[in-house]
C-alpha cells in the first residue's frame, strides 16, 4: 500500500501490519486498550510525556472508515458529550453588579482535580450555549472568582489546525505549522455566569489571564506559549471584550469545520481574534 499520513503519523504497510496484530492480540480488551498499546509501541507522546491516546483512537477510526482495519465493538456506547453533572448546592446565584474597579480582587483557580473539573463541566454544560464536550489534545480549565464568589469560567485547548487568516498573519509554512502549532492555545470556552453584570469585567479577566496561561501551559505541556486565538460566533457576539483587551481581529472563517480528515460546511461564520503572548512570536513560530 501507499503510505498515508494521519495526525502527523505516517502509516506504512508495516505499520498497518503492526496495528492488525495489536487488534488481534487485544480484541477482547477493547479500543482504548489497543490505542494504549500502540502508543507505547510507537512511543507516541505529547510534549509533556503523556501518551497520545486520543489521537491514536482517532487514527484507528479513520483507518476503519477507509476499510483498512476492523475494530472490536465499543465496550461503552459512543457519547462525545460530558455526562451532565448536577449543579453544586453551594453555588451562589446572587446577582453581582457594578464596575470592576469597585471590587478588591480577581482570583484564578486551575481546575486540576476531579472535583474542580466536574464543577467546571457542570457550569459550562448548564450555562454555555455550546455545552461541555470532551476536548482532544492539550487543555486547561479555570474557575474565576471575584471577591471570593465564582463568576466566570474559561478553558484553553489545542489550536485549530488550519485557519486561513491566522496562517497568513503568522506567515508560516505547512511544515512550520506542523512543528509549532502546540505553541498556540485556543480559547475554547469563555463564560461569565448569567447573573454577573460587572462592567469591564470580561476584558479585565482576559488581560489578567495571559501571563497565567503562558506559565501553566509551559508547566503542563512543556511548550512555550507564543500566541492565543479564539473564534467568536458572529450571529451571537461581536467580540467587544476581546477588542477591549487588545486582541487583534484578523478576519472571518468561511463557515466550515473539520470532522476527521474532511471539512464540512456548517454555515456558522466566526470572527478570528489573536493575541501575541510574546513580541517575537512570528520569528519563533516561523523558525
């Protein structure tokens, strides 16, 4: 067979034989275990040393759709949405109003435990219009408090693979993008709880979070964060808070999304904003 490339992994006839053998040897143990075994055999890891199990599972699904392999039946039913969590009874629903300068402090808390992640997931699933879904790749989730009360949540994940106006703005090649994409983080969720009405809070929290995100990204994924990106649904929002926090508007998407190896047109036009974390971001991304 002719070699193919999936998730930056070259699949040759020899690689495919290895996959077939792993499937045969571990058929009863299921797809997740097969992904784990293959990642171990290939030493396929993220920059932080964790196995690329989610990427491997996508690779296997792609090969199955191409009729190159047959995977065992799913042990668990397919469900890409996080199971709905009950909202904690300790959540304060009291409205918060005023100007941001009338409050004493903003605190950021990384959701780095199971309990905190469940809390984050439950609030996002209940109050964010996109809900809470499993995130493939690098991910950091934060809870934000204003004078001790939970008021906001945001999440950062791996950058989008291909964005025309962003890639033109950076000026990098296909190869450079493949090597440096992990130095860009995508603001995948940003939620101010519905009962919070504090003037200038959104832009304030965006500006205050940059240094923290860069520090935590390096600590968790061993990557120097050079650029932030986000996509704003134009039918819902105008991106005012990003503009106020000095993010750069680059243009709009074409209303298409990536599903597996293919793009499909969904018709949702999104505005693309970026924020350079370092002044030399372009030189480093294009190195």
